[in-house]
């Protein structure tokens, strides 16, 4: 069984490749720090990106949101003067309405997530990292805000002074998360944002410890290639926590206490010795997830590195 | 100032005619007994029908719901296994999302209703009959159900054994309702359902008394023409409360303690003496609301009858 700690687009695409090379059971632990309440609805961007992608219901070009999407409700909400910086599509909205109705009825997020996964016939088990409300907050431009306001609303256009997971201290891992990590044969960190995706999951008390203590090898895929994020704005986030935007620096940030193996891109092959010197097995392979084939090759290399020892 | 106690389509169309013949201020007291929670959202069918109709945003053929409507969210919700018997359109859904968000923030229904009215630039003041949650319930076919389940779900296809407004005893009129009735120059009962629309409004403790005690004349427009409802299924509802489905029987049901004048259709002219014998001034005029002109003539006749004495 393989456990994957997942953010949004990068993780979802990696999972497609992983599904192409293994028939093992896959348990995905998804980031919920980006969750936000919009128009009274609980929106879980990372969980939904994984769900829509693996459920063949994603907007392929965009990488998130539903295919064949329309924005009739959002257009009407704007007429009511409702905020428009985070526009929800009509089909996507049905997911959030369904989720909200169940949460209001007292159903836990991990059960709701399973119900949504069932509707999209997911080939993996998808668990939220926690059922508790936590929230990634950012201090930037002199004020504190929800991560989505910085990321989507401000397009990450200014440096981040501080980033933290609010209410993390009282959160507990969702049922099944620690159990999956403990019984995993392999634990994979896909090329998700090391700060606001994987870092957030590891910030839920008990998860970092479970990963570090797990009998399974932990292998990561660098989200940084040639000194820049493969996608997104991870550089902003790494700067906020004082980590250089390089494949090697991210590996050292996770550290040998957590990571057993680290895949870097061919163009970063020169950093392999320094990562290995830090006690982490490292290999350089092509890391661009251009299609399912190239992504499958990355997933295969990750599994191979994990079990190389 | 004119106060109109309003149900849905019949009242909304009557109001269009009334607006064409008067420049007096109009306060509409709307029925909320039909309100229902669907997909976690508070739906107010009668308030919204008045709003959309007077805001030139209604689906004209249907008489309710939004113009240029689509059903993308409803189609998706069906994929989640959500109930489909009451389908909400996408544009309509924005109203319910906006309402729900404000109600959740602790804003009272009458303030929310005003905010929605503002967005549609309503030429009247629209007040819900109460801010409290009340619910029209029906006993039919051996089981108890929400009125909408009977009306929309079962298409009123079986007789009603009993009908009542749940939680009416502890409800109070919304702020402004009694005050408007007390300072009105005319009070009008449009051709709405005498049981589940006007009867429901009058069932809120304090409203019937205020109407009966108001200094203004109270004039009604019969919703029954030639022994059948002008529209809808009022006959089912009248049968449930033991009232004949005739213009005269409905007038006697309201009674001289409430009504000062009653308009019946030309085809019901023969009942005029019996209504007047009951102490209610009565006139026969064409009551079909075919267009704004014919409806304006009805409204004019109602105002004229109210102030004939």
C-alpha cells in the first residue's frame, strides 16, 4: 500500500502517473489548510483537485475545477455584491453544496470526502489530513490574510513575511491517516508545494511523527527544477520560511529524519552528492510531468528509489 | 399607502396591475409558510416570485423562477444522489446562497428580503409575514409532509385531510408588518390561495387581528372564478378546511369581520347579493389577469370598491 501526501495540481497529476505503474492500494492524505468558506460553502480546493483529476472530471487545461464548467451562479452572486475574487463554477458548486449539507448534518469531513470520492468513482482512498478546521494564514504587505486571499486574490504578487497554520495545535489527524501511514509499504511526497501543501499536512500534530517513525521508506519528488518551481509560486513560500528555492535545499528542509529518498530533475544532477551527504538517497531523472507517460516514469523512479536499499 | 397580503404568482401578477394604476406607496406582506430548506439553502418561493416578477427578472411563461434560467447545479446535485423533486435553477440558486449566507451571519429575514429586493430594484416594500421559521404542513395519503412535497412533489394529486401552519403559535409578525397594516389607507387581498397563502399570513398571531382592527378598508379579489381556481389547486386546499370552491364561500370564509369588499368575476355575478347579505360589499368585474391592462382594471376596481363607501 502506498500513502501519498497531496496538495493540489502537482499531486493530482503525479497520482495519475502512479496509478499507471502500480496496482497497489493507494491512500491519499490531502491538504485542507487551503480550505475556505465562500458564500457560506466549505470549499476544499486540494481535495477537489485530486478528486476531479482522478475522477476524470477536471478542467484539463486549468488543472483544477470541473470540465465543461459554467459560471451562471457566480455571475448572479456578483449582482448581489458578493465577493468575486474566488469564482466558483456551477458544476463545482454542486460539490460544495453537497459537502456543506452533510457537514451541517454532523457528518465528518473524511466521510463527506469519501461520499464525494464515491460519486466520482475514485481509484484511490482520499482522506483529508484532518477533520478539524485549520487555516493557512499569511502575513504579507503589512496585513494578515487567508492563504487563498494571498494566492488567488493577490496572485502572490508580494513577498510573504510569515506563514502559519492557524488552529494547528488543537487539530488531530483524520481517522485513518496515521493508521495508513503506519501500515504503508511506501510513503511518497509528490511534487507539491513543500510549505503550503506538504508542510501543512506535516504540521498537523501526529502526522510528521507518524511519517518519520513509519517502517516504510519515504521518498519525495522535488517540486523545484533548475531553481524554480515546476508550477505555482513555491518560491514565495520557501522564501517566507528561509529555505532556498533549490531541489537540494528542499530535501535538506525535509531532512534525513523524514526523507529516505529524493528525486531531482536531470538538470539538477549536480546536487545529488550534497543531498546524499545529508543522508538522503538521491537520483536525477526527468521530472517534467508532460503527460501520463512521463509522469508514470517519475512515479516508477520514485518507487524504485524507495525500495533500492 | 396600500398593504397587500401576498402569496406567489397570483399576487405578483396582481401587483403589476396595481403598480400601473397607483402611485401610492405599496407594502407587500409575503407568505413564508411555503419556505423550505433544500440542499441546505433557505428557499422562499412566494417572496422570490414577487421579487422576480416586480423586478422584471421572472420566467414569464412559468410565472416563477428566474428568466433565462439554466439547471447545471441541479443536474450535478442529482449525480450526488440529492433529491430532485424540487429543482432549483442556477440563477435562482444565487438568491438562496446570498440569503443563506446573511441568515447564517445573524441577519433577520426581513432585512435579507430587503437586500434581495434592493438588488432587483423593487418598486414596493416587501416584508416577510414573520422572521420566525414556520412551515405549512399537510396530512394527505395517510402521511404528514411539507406543503411543497405535496404541492410540487405530488402535484396535489390526492385529497388533503388536514393542513396547518407548524410553529405558528410562537411566531410573531416581522418588524414593520403590523405597523404597515395599522397605517395603511387600503388593505388588499389579491387573488392568492385563501388557505395556504392568505390564510397562512393571517395565521401568524397578531396579523389577523391587525387587519380586522385596521382603520383602512379591506378589499379582496376572488381567486375562484366559476367554481374553480383561477390558477393552482386552491380547490384541494378549500376542501381540506371545509369551504366550498366558490367565490361566495371564500368571501364568507374570510367573513365580514375581516373583509369590507369583495370582487368576483362577471360570471359569478349571481352571488353578489348573498355576499352583500353577509355584510361584505361586492362587485362583479372581469377577473382574468390576461395582461397588465386587464390586471390594472381589476386593481382599479378593487381600490374603487374599497373606497366606495
